């Protein structure tokens, strides 16, 4: 199967493990407000985090329930709606920054620091 016009990366995983990887990285980013990961994972997480912030800025019960379902973590969804999203009410995008770091020593893969602005 070709991967033409696909917007998401596969990360050498099938759909289920890939979704769980993204959920885990999103929850860690919300809880810690910055994480170090590979460059390709950081840019993929940036897309998903921006969509989550846009949803959390609505600050209603429906968006909270959707975030709880997407993140599978109630505490992270509540922190996103109550603490993080109000900072970005006047901002239209660019909620995270990705800073390139030196390559990982073991396998020389490019690393990046992704943090919430």
C-alpha cells in the first residue's frame, strides 16, 4: 500500500499502537509542559496538541468530554481546559515550540524538545 497523500506518520507501528503512542506523548506534554522526543514525533504531536487546544478553548462540557475520550486521561483533559487553554484565548495558533537538540547517542536519531509556550 502506498502512503501518498497521507498526513500522519506511521512510526513503524500499526494503527492501535500508533494512537496509543500519540495519546501517551500528548498526556506527558500536558502534564510536564515540555518533553524531549524524536523530531518526527515532536512535529506529529504538535499537530495533535494544536487541535486539542483549539477544542479546549471552547471551555464547554462537550469539548471536555471529547478531550477525555481523545486523551484517555481525565486529569490531563481537565488541566488542559482549566489551566493551559485560558492562556491562549487571544492566540490563533502556535501553541508549542519545537527546538532541535543534538542527536541521540545510541542510534544517532534526531531529537527535539517540544514545549508549551
